C-alpha cells in the first residue's frame, strides 16, 4: 500500500495567517480518495522526517519561519539541519513531492532547488482572497490534461520566482490582468515535484476542480 505523509506547518513553520492544521487534514481527506493510498498528517518538527525512506509521497503544507512562533529548545538552526539535509537527499534520490500554497515560502533557501521556485520577499504577493481562477495548459501534461481551468475561493499568488527547469502548467491573473505562474512540475533535482499555489484555507479544498487537480497530481507523482 503506497504511503503519503502530509506535513502540516507548526511552530517554526507556521504563521498567524494560515490554519495549516485545518488545511492539512482537508488535503488528506482529498488524497484519501485515491484507491489504496494510506495518508497520514504529521506536524512539522525536527524529527518529522525520520522515516522518510518509507514514504512514497511527501505533501508539504507549511509556511515561513516566524520568530514569534519558534519553540524553546527545538528552534536552533542546528536542530533543523538533519531535517533539511534528509529532505534534500530523499528528493534528489527520486522522491515524490506535492507542495501547496505557502510552501513556496517554507524551509531553508535550499528547498527552492527541490520545489522549482520560491516566494520572493518584496516581489511576490497576492490580491485579496476571493474567487480565483487557475488557467491550465491543456494537454501539456497528465496533471492538467482535459481540465481546462480550476475555480476556487482562494488567494492568487503572483510574482513567484520559477526555475527555468520547471514546466509551468497553470497561471493566475492579478487585478490588472497580468498572468503569473502558479502551478508547475519540476524534475531537474532528481525526483518529481508538483507545486500548486492554491490552498489558502479549507474553502479552497471544497472546489471540485481543485480536488481533481490534486488527485491528478498525486497520481502522476506516484506513477512508476
């Protein structure tokens, strides 16, 4: 039975604007619709990836480091070094990763090489939350083939930095109509990654199109 581990942002990797516990459990319920997939939700802490070699799909739903949310005794950078090194090694050895929303701004900067992109402070941003449309590259990839677009109540992440090696599969538009990459796949690091900018709160996961997108992403990631 394939195993998926959903990492929910906590402590060092949570913030006041995202309910990572709620969205992680909602995300897990969506992924559990895949036949035979065992899905576990786990808080993000330094030893959270100790059994990563037994994980078939890692799902990251975490945020940026907030000093006010750091926990005494476990938040020295040295405490987290094995976590980041283990994640990079696993991903580079063929690991399969699904990352959503604020995960573009999580972990240490080296995570960008795995994710295929990054939130850039002072450059990236989003209009107010509301009705969002993710325009998809139809027929360009199994993740998006036949979908057309995804509509959800969500934030539209704009101005993300995307690696030239990433294949962009979806875009959102800002309030001026400019198009911004918000969905891509990345394999140049040695594994497979799908990043989606959707998923601010639980309402986004109620959208049937968003659910279908996540299931397609997970299915592609888990495929041989």
